C-alpha cells in the first residue's frame, strides 16, 4: 500500500451503536462524539473508518426490498426510487459522522462506495480500493459506509459496511478490524438467565447462530457479523466485536490492548 510503517486498523461503527435502530433517523450524538474522540486519541495507527446505516437506511432498504431479488413482475422504477431514497438517507447519517470526526480532530476523507463497487445478485462483484489507499497516502482517514450500489442483475442492492471491511482486510492487510456495536460481543444462549460472551469466534460458533430479529436489519444481523469476522481471520487479520457503549474500549482495541468482547484470531496467510 505504501512505505508507511504505521499499523493500519479498520474500524466499523455499527448502526446499532451510532443510531437508535428502532426509531427513524435518530442519531446517538453523545455516543458518536465520544467514539470520534476515541478514534482521534488512538495513537500512531492509520485508520479506515466505516459505519453502518442503522435507523437512517435499514427501514427504507427493507421497505423497498433492496437486500433481496426483485419480485416477479415488480416495477424497476419502484426499486430505482427506493435506491434513491435510501442512498439519500444514509448520506444524511454520513455527513453527521463526518462532522463528528472532523470536530474531534480527524482529517476525514469521505469515500462513498457506490461509485467504485458493484454487486451481482446482491453479492459483491467488483470493488476498487484505490480511493482508500489514496486517502491514506495523503495522510487522511478514509471514511465510508454501507450503501446502495449498482447491481448487474437487480439494478441496485445493498453493500454492507461489514462486507466492505472484509474486502479491505483481504486487500490492505490491516493489523486488526474492530467492529463496534451496542453489545459486548457475541452472546451464548441463555443459561440460568445469563448470556456469557463468546470470547473466541470459530466456524462452529457461526454455524450455531441465527440472524438477528427485532430491529430492522438487512445485513445479516449478528450471524452476518460473525461470518465477516471469520472471513477476515482467514485473510490473516484479527477481528473483534466490542461494545461502543463502554468508555475507552475502542481506543484500547485500536492500540492492540486486550478488550472484552468476541474475537476471531488471524490464521496464517
């Protein structure tokens, strides 16, 4: 990627922690500001910051069916209209995140993926990481987000920030990827009323998980997150899921300190 010897860390701020997912377009401004300042104080690491859509994008994506194949006989105009609406919604959130990062002292560079990624039948088919590399080489922090992208079969579909994190891990080889959520990690099934955190994310753990239900989520829920973590680990990078509601946890995770949560440890490349 370049001559820098500074460690690279990819951070994905989940929509569940930066927004209130059960309310329409409701930001958690205090949480976003605190996380932005933790990113700014994270030491010598180079950063790539991604964020989910949360309550700014998921309800519309579900309403217009952008995470699934078009219905037989469905109107392409209806799907195109939905894509335009959801794209505008997630960009409103993106501007709020950018403002918080810049206010915290981060030289953020917006990198919308819709202009350099394509899906095919809802799955990533092409991705150009060069805008991320360019921003890093210019001393900036590339900031991207889950978005509506062109789809060669469906017209438009969702590219999640988790998928972006996975492809960047495979191509940029960061030191670690940190998923920041509103939970402390992947939880075991209830035992006597308690749900301990699963510290080590394995393929068996993923197989036992079900997609999340409840709040609107079109990106696979907790199982989708665990699958992304395993893919990142297979690419040779540590991936962790931690709580963004715990003060200082993100800052420590970026620095490589032990942080309570669920981790998929890097496998040899």
